[in-house]
C-alpha cells in the first residue's frame, strides 16, 4: 500500500533529507505536492523525479519559470500564498511542514484543519500560533508528529508513558558555533561564521538561530506546546557532541534519553515510518569512538535568547509570536550585514518590551500580531 505525502519546503535542507529517504523506498510513496519559495528549476526537477501532482512556488514572480520548467510533464504548476494553502489542503496521508519561518504558518494550519497528519519541522509556525495551532489540532483530531530532533527525541522517550508522571523534560543544545566565544568575539561574528555549524548541516536561518541560541529558545516554546507538562518543568542543557537529542525524567527517578547520529534523516525517518520503523543510511553510533559525552549549563549572559524565550512563554499571549517575528527580522538584517550578531537578541528584547499586542485568538490574529511585530522591529532598526 502506498502512502501519499506532500512536502512544504521541498527544496530546503529538511525537504532534501526527506526526499532522500523517500527515494530509497520509492514504491511505498505517492508524492502529491512539492513546494518552494522560488528555485523553480530545482523544484521542477524534484517534481519530475518524484512524479508529483503539483509543484508550487510561494513567490508568484517565479511561477512563469516553474511553468516553463514543467512544460510537457503533465505536472500542475501554481504560485502564491493561496496556492501553498491549496497544496497543503490536498488529500494526503502526511504533510511534511518544512518551510522556514512564519511563511509556513498558513499552509501548516490548512493541513491541520484537513485532519491530515502533519510532520512538523517548521517550529516558527507553532511558536507563533501556539494555542491557536494546538486547539486546531485537538478540534480536527489531527496527529502532529515532531520532526525537530529534540522534540522527536522527547516524543520517542514519552511513548507509552503518561505526561502526569513526567518530572522534567531536558532539551539538549549543541551550543552552536560560538559556544566558547567571548562576548567581544561575538560582537564581531560574521554571517559566514554563524552559518557554519559544527555538528548539523542546516538552512541559513536556523543556523543563525543555533549560533544565538534562539533556536533553543524557540524549541523551548515548541516543547511547551507539544508536551504540556508546564513550562517550569522544561530545562536546557548544553551538550556539544549532539548525540543525546533530549531526555525525559520521570517521577520515579528514571531518565529516558534518545541518542543518535546528528543527521536529521533519523528523526525524519521516525515520523515517516511512525508508528513502525524504517531503515536509514545514517552512520550507526560508535560510542567507543566518541569516547565521552559532556554536558554543561547554558550561559544566558552571552546568549540571552533562552532567557527571553522563557520570559515569553511565561508571559504567554502574543509574546512568543512577537519574539519569533522580531527574531526573523533581526536574523535577516544580520545575514544582510546590517546589524552585528549581538544586536539580534538586543532587538528581540526591545521589540518584546515595545510591542504590547493582544493575545491572538485565531489564525488571522496571529498573522496580524506577526505583521505588527515585524513592523516594530523594522522601525527600530531604521531609527538606530
Ligand atoms: P531551508 O532554508 O534549507 O529551506 C526552507 C524551505 O522553505 C525551502 O524549500 C524554501 O524554498 C522554502 N521557503 C522559504 N521561504 C519561503 C516562503 N516565504 N514561502 C514559501 N516557501 C518558503 O530551511 P531548513 O533548514 O530546511 O529548515 C526548515 C524548517 O525546519 C525551519 O523551520 C527550521 O527551523 C526547521 N528545522 C530544520 C532543521 C535542519 O536540520 N535543517 C532541524 C530542525 C528543524
Ligand atoms: Mg532542533
């Protein structure tokens, strides 16, 4: 029996890892929709290879190029935000949400509203929509499977256990490329240095998030929604080797951890095959070769992002959406060379203090909060 899958963000790092796994068991899958922002040539190549029903570019200006590249293939081409939502709404067994940023929010919500099982990589969508998304998941009876390696680890450690018995959940953090840098070095950090992650090969935005530790901050908020044990039970520990992907501690003193190579194909395989298991080409763990695994507390002086995220989750309401939007704007400004690395967290803190927005109650209000927070962030940067 084949399963039908749509991949939102098919040309990205997560999209490529997913298609790599599907390519290895081609006969088990039928590809419905593949999407990208632009990258018309690459998207068309993938759509032809996997025999997709439809290929969609988020940026409508790229649609003519996509149409040209798909000419004669019989594959439908579409473009624009509405087309992404339509693609995500098509009947499928699984939608992999791997667009980066809140650009993925509306299509992810559309898949959830259809009741289609969603494999969620796009953490910004959940951070931003928060309760609005989890309420839709509950209302529509949707299964949400976490792709993010930490959350997939927690998901695996929770299997067969009740959240009532959980004493704490610990997210591990590699600490990113600047883990051991002094504050003075951080001030001068360049985009090229920030996107060079020691353990993981990822898209530019999440790589910068790893360097600032906003990735862990966003993941703390993501965990709060996926595993509602109370935010006071969520902890973060720095683990430079990225072998232990997270842990769950139970009331009896047992701590369960999930270990694996730092290869996103492991958690992606878990959600593709769930509740079964599948083979991956990933190198097996060789603990003797690794020698040791180390752990240390995060340094919130040099990396304030996790503290800001904790404050946002405690404040609730619009704060997580504001934090996420401000971070997206600040990361883009840093990557464009407009602001120094250390200003990213400073801008997020300033926008959080300045933007007192009402708690969003539905998708339209989440998008409005996101837009307003972006406007505040942009205005602050122009004034500086
Ligand atoms: P990426 O930049 O490599 O790919 C992003 C994908 O989204 C691309 O297909 C791109 O074309 C598409 N996209 C970008 N902007 C868009 C827009 N405005 N409209 C429509 N499509 C758009 O990113 P990635 O590293 O694959 O990460 C994707 C998501 O998965 C992010 O939310 C990230 O935080 C999360 N994630 C990634 C990793 C990883 O190892 N890469 C691990 C955990 C979680
Ligand atoms: Mg992660």
